[in-house]
């Protein structure tokens, strides 16, 4: 099946229309060029070239093992590429560690929540603001800095509706509220790129709409580029401006949601008919 899929991938990508071509020619805040990583003889990501224009939300979809999270790890620096490049606002950042990429504006949320569980909700956000602003150690500014940082932290918590839970430990939050706190930490860091890796994983049905509203609000500002790995196609349809499809580490289709989800190759091999019904 895999050979047949790749044999038809070129024609399917061509049939995704002029929109995909226009996207490739649009100015890109983030781009990858022939990005690959090999583990022994296995190419987990295989020559992926993709552009992510400013102010857009791109959903990266595909079956389990397609290379979606590995691709994220290459962009954010958790993994070092075997070949190819990552570009941010025209700067090659392939060689930079995750911390340097974060300082340049790449914000990453993981499949599993990445918090300081024993610190309060407020302290988690405060630390993110301090990491971003890197205040000096001048005693003359210490009080003013502390007050300003706390004000910013409460403002961010207000955006994610956690201001009333500011003083409880992050570990005491529900899974849904922990996801909201992770979004708050990203907001506090003021990234240019938001990367969400299966943000609704493990959330209850009641918790999902609140998180989607938060992502939708970030998208509506049109000031950020958002990348989203998500298996739920109703979420993808609601949020995405465009879809990129990976299979066996390769990019096999891209374009606007209406055209991509209806490609026979996508329906048959990557998403499954039941997911699209």
C-alpha cells in the first residue's frame, strides 16, 4: 500500500490546487527545507520542505508513526536534524539548541503537560515572564519589576480563565486546567510561533471547547503563526487555515482544509473514512 500511496502522492499534491502554490510563495515566518532525521536505517522525517506564513494556523495530520511529533521536535530543537534546514524569519536556526530557539520566538506545548507541578499556577506563569524579560539585578528596580511581573502574570491567567486558581499548586489542577496553564505559559513567553502537539489529548468532552476557544482567540489576533498536531478532524476543520499531511516521514499533501480532507489519498490512507464522516 505504501508504494501505491507514494506513487500517487505527486498527482494528489498537484490536485490540491493553486492555493497550496500560493502558500509556498507567501512570505514565511517559519520554514523547513529538506528537513530529515534518520535513526539507523529508518527515516522518521524524510526531506520535508514546508512554509508557514505569518498569521496562519497549519494543522499537521497523518497516521500514528507518520513523523508529526518528530517533525515538531526538529523545529523546536529537541532533536538535531540529519540533514536539511529550519528557518525562522529568514535566519537559519538549525544549529541552535531549544533554549535559543525559544528566545527567538518558538513556543512549544507538548503532548504531555510540561509544568512545575509543585509550584503554584501563578509561579509557573511568573517564571515564564521572567525567562522572557530577563530582568537585571538592580536593587533600585527590584520592587518595580516584581510588581510589573505579577501584574502581567495575573493578566495572562485572566486570558485563560485561571485567575481564581492562581495560588493552588499546578499538580492540583484538572488535566484540562493544566492544559490551559500550559497555554498561559506560552502566552507569557510572547512567542511568534505557537506549536501545539495534540493539545486535546486526554481531555474530557467538557474541557475541549474551552481550550479550542483559547487557541482560536490566539489565531484571531493574526499576530502569530500556529502549528497544530491533532488527530481529531472536527478540531482540524474548526481551527485550520491549511493542512499538511505526513506519511512515513514524507509530506504527501498540503492545502486548504476543504480540498485536502477530500483527497482520495488522504481519506484512504491517512485519516480514515470514519474520521471524515
